[in-house]
């Protein structure tokens, strides 16, 4: 599936139960597009748990944080929102203005430092959203599939987070609507996910909570000749992964019944 795409494709699938990994170029840095935002979400709850930030203190929108592209906040005249609201908009609508509010509040250096502390060797938040000058300099936001899976797994397990913060981060990540990964999975299966897209780039990192056999999945693409082909590849890899783990789940149930 990956080889059929006219472009570069990396993926990582992790069986949470056994630890088995299926990987292709999983440790190579790729442009993340909005998938980088999962690290910002994690850092928000770390700083809230440490008492450095207040989750539900509404504040006027700083003009310097406004950005174009995806989202709705930039279209509002004078919104007053809490960091929780900005986090939801950052994930649910991939709102770039809300993302900039969080980057400016939490600190880019603090976000990157905590990502490295988690064990992500290639996660680099190098610019705010829609910073064309930084992008022109080559300061692109990058990470590997392994990096993004590490962050998603930290949220899944609550590593470094209080239980209430873990639960809220998961709730926010499960709010997202249709995505390429979700398109390959039945609607009743819980999926925590964050996709991203730029011209020639499609990426998505997910935790698919198949009952009895959950798994983590990240697919990253770049240099795409056709963006829709990248999205299709993510969906095909997602569907195949789901079919594999759902069968393992059924086999586990059948094995337990036979043992009884």
C-alpha cells in the first residue's frame, strides 16, 4: 500500500497487548502538518497539572496569535476563551489561531523539551501556525511516526498526567470528525486521533481502542503527487490494521471460551 503511493510514506503500527511493531521508515522525520498539535495538547495538561496554567480561565484573544488557514477563531471579532476551549478547537477544527494561543502561552521551548523528555528524538515544533517566513527559511514542524506514537501513547496511558487531565485529553482527541484513519474503522470503535495536511503532505496519528486488542497507528506522507492518494493510503492502512486487530480480538475471546 505504501509503495503504491507516488511520494514518501512512513508508518508505525503498535500492538498495545504484545508490544509487536509493524514499521516502515518509522524513525525518519517527516513534515507533520497539524499532527504536531498532539504534543501541544499534552504539554497543556502537564502545565495545568503543575499549576503553571489554569484550564478554565477565559481570556481575550491576543491579536498577535491570530492566524489564517484552518479554524474559526480568526473570523471572530473579539472572542474570550479558556485554554480548554482553545485546546478543543485546536484538535476538533485544527484551529491555527487557537494553536498559536497555546504555543505562546506554553512556550515553544517548553513543548519541545517535554517531548524530548518523553523520548521523542525527532519532534521539533519550529514555528507557529501559518508563519510563512519561518516556513520559507525551512523551519518546518517535523516528527517521525515513532515520535507521534510516543506522544499518543503517553496520553493513552496517562504518563506524566493526573487522571482527570488524561481523561480530558482523551475526550478531546476523540471529538474529531471524519478522518482518513476513521474512514477505515467501524463508527462504534473509539478512536483518539489527530490528522494533519499541507500541500503534498498528509499525516495522522491514532489510538484505536478495539475491545480486547487496542493498537496505535501513525501514517505520514510527504512529496505527494496527489494529496488524495495520500489520504487513500492512510485509509487503506487503517482498514487493514483494524481487520488484523479485530480478528486477534475475536480469537482471544474464542480462546478464552474454549479454555473454559
